[in-house]
C-alpha cells in the first residue's frame, strides 16, 4: 500500500468509533419526536446547529465525510466511484429544473465529484461540453427525452442506468480488488432490485431493457426476459446465478428483499475493515457512512411525519460498526 494511505487508514479506524451503532439507532427510534432525535444526533457529534430540515443535517455530514477523506489522501480520484451517485442525482435535478423552470438549491446534494452549480448551469444553458465526459452525453439525452415526452420517470431511468454503467466502468478500471468487487455487486444488486420491483408492477420487456445495466455476474438480457414474464420466472432465473440466495428472501417480502440487498453489500464492506494494506478501509468507511446517513434520514423523515417506528425498524439495514 502506498505510504500515503498508512496514516489515512489509522485515522479512519479512529473515526469508525464515532459512527452510529445499533444501540444508537434504537435510541433514535425511541426518541419522542424530531427535536429529540436531532438532540441525540448532536450528542453523536453531528452538526445540528441551527438546522431546520433533515436534509440539512445529512448534507452537512456528507460534506464532513468528503472533507475528511480529501484531507487524508492527496489524490481523491481513487475514491470518485463512491461519490458518483451524487453527481447523477444532481443531474436529475438539473434536467428537471431546466424543463420546468423551477429552481431550488435544496434539490441538489453535496459531496459529488462535479460541482452541482456547474451541472445546473451546463444543463440550463445547453452547454453540455462544460460537463465531464461521463455526464455530457447522458445529460443531453435525458433533457431531450424529458422535453419530448414530459415523462419524469423515463428521465430517471435513463440517468439511473447511465450511473450504473459508469460505476461499473470505474470499478473495472480500479487498481483495488475491493473496489472492483463492490462495483460488480452494487450493479448486480441494483439490477435485481429493478427486476423484482418491475415484475411486481408487470413492467414490459422494453422497460427492463432500458433500465438494466449489463454486468459480469448477470445477463441483463436474460434478467429482462425473466422479469417481463413475472416474479416466478424471475426467481427461476436467479436460481441459476450467483445470487440464488436472494430467492428465499424475495419470496418472503419485497421489503425484506430490499434489506437483503443492502445487507449483502455491507457484508462485503466489512471484509475490508481490517485489510490495512489496501485502500479498502477508507473506501468501506465512505460507503458505510453513506449507509448510516440513509438510515438517519429514514428515521428523521418518520419522526417528522409521525410514522410508526415498527415500520421503519424493518426497513433499517445492518450497520458497519
């Protein structure tokens, strides 16, 4: 491992002790309301000063994570793959804003590899060449589709598939075995989710062909054909793949299946926790922190809307620590 990572991994291991545990999550679930939940997060070193929304809390914490990693390593490009989702999320917002004319800074998320302001400006002014190559063509394609069809769902499908394809490409180009494994697993899990959800909604084969990204451990074409025929056919196909263990959970419930997908990725991350001679622990921390923030966001939203905590609990994923 390059010398630059030795200190970084040690710092990351120290930061892991501040991450939320299962016990912390139970405290958040048991909190009397939104304000009490925010107070508990403050005790756990979340920046909650003068916050008004849950999005603000999550945005601040994402920025802190990115800042920490950028301070520890001189070249962030090895970790770009873990921040790509924010770029594509911001592209969705920019395309829809360009079509509707509605602008709001709150729709953009922080911590991407490309400035949200640049994405917004490039799409709004049709200056796609200002964007990096991996966003350029898909931005133009998504905008054209939304203008012609006024179908926000189609716009999302186009951008989501592009994200999965770019994630897999960056994974395959990585020098890290952990990053390559993560990219393959993430894309496969995403494809299976799309197929499972779509089969329940009786989506067409054309929908699946537009949505699914090809990867090494799944055939997008076979998955699309199976999902278009229904859940039973999808299950039969999955039994022939590396993901046959998904079948039992999928038969149980879709909520349990979604949780299984995320937990499987988390299991993969835990393998890197003490692999101190690679960038794995740093990458695993970035992903684990994002999983933590998604769980916190789920709880905060539930508190704001007075949802039953039992419903939220079954949707919470396994944590890294």
